[in-house]
């Protein structure tokens, strides 16, 4: 499972962004919000999870499942989301193997 902070770092790397301001601009959010994501203090909501999926060319369901797991306060809910993340990762690997 990837965290908000890890997705944030991937966006910075892919788009060669050096500042929170640059990330905020590409994500269309306040700079303070981008700073909290970078520091691991906040988690992407559904809106920003979908933007991240588009920017990183990822399955939106995967990003939503990861951020939902990160949001979950209940252990059973978190475990369920992590199970979904695992299934999506397995499906992606299987498709990659078939395509190769």
C-alpha cells in the first residue's frame, strides 16, 4: 500500500517539482494543503485521490483504496481496504505478466 506522502513524492519526481507551491499548482489546492500531504499530516480525500491517479496514470480504484485504508480509524475497515489494495496489486501484476 502506498501512502499519501509516497504518492506526493511520486508526483514531485515525475513532474520534477521542487516546492509545495509547484505541487499545489498542479493539484489545484492551497499550498498549506500540499505541505500537510508532504509531511504526512493529512491524507488525500476522494477528489485529490482521483487527481493523483490521473497525474500518475494509476488505476483510480487503487489510489482510492490506499487513501481509504490510510483514513480508516477502525481496524476491521482498514484491514478490508488493505485487502482490496492487495487484490488490485495482484491483478495489476497478473495483467503485466500476461502482457509480457
